[in-house]
C-alpha cells in the first residue's frame, strides 16, 4: 500500500503547479465577476433611476397638457353654451316659465353628463333672482344652498362673472351628484 500512496503523492506534487494556477485563475475570475457585477448593478441602478425620473416627468407633462386641454375645452364649451338658443332665454327673461326651466335644466344635465369633471352647473338670472342648478333645479337667490358664489361673483368684474369659477363646495346642504353604473 505504501507504494500506491507514494504514487499518489508524487502525482499530486507533480500536478501542484497546475492546481495552484487553476486556483489563481478561479480566484481572479471570481473577483472580476464580483467587481463587474457590482459595477453593472451600480450603472443599471443609476440608469433606471434616471429613466424613472424621465418617465415620471413625461407623464406629468402629458397630464398637465391633458388638464390644460380639458380646461380650455371646458371654458370654450361654457362660452359656446351661454349663447345656446335653449339656455339663453332663461337668463334673459324676468318672468318664470316652468316648461322653459325644465328644457334648460335638461339641456344643462346633458351638457354636464358629457363632461365628467363638471359636478354641477349654475345659471343665475339677474333679472328675476332665479338660479337654475343641475343638482336641485330652480330656486330663489335667498334660498340657494351655495350663497358664497354670490360674493365671488360680486368681487369680480361683470365680464368675469360669465366665466367658470372652479372651486370645491364643502357643505352638508349641497346635494351630492351620484353616478349610475352606466356612467362608469
């Protein structure tokens, strides 16, 4: 047995330089792999953060353009609507007509349903003090639930009172607009 163990020892000693070279190459390759993985990870993370930032900026820019378009569209729609042949008689008369009130209310509801960001529309008749609201219908100025709107309109010039007044109404007296499943 001793001769066979010596053969193996001699075989291992003769191969020792090759084994050590193989170990060095393996260690160098592992170090290169670890360092390159770290560098690639670092570069990838910087690139992804930059791409996420660019994507977020692009989405915000598109949302801003969309909001600007919707605001412009709503404003032009409101200005066109005020000259509507069905709506115009409501604000120009000083007497009450229930049939015309219903026609105007129906027209405003249809206009409002075509624009999902509009919650309600008020038409204020300065001649007879009536207010047509798409939520509640016709009411008198002193009975209207949103009395703050009159202060806002009084603080503006006459020409500005015909434009959109974007705001949020927080009151328990205001009826809420409910959407049915067919609108969703």
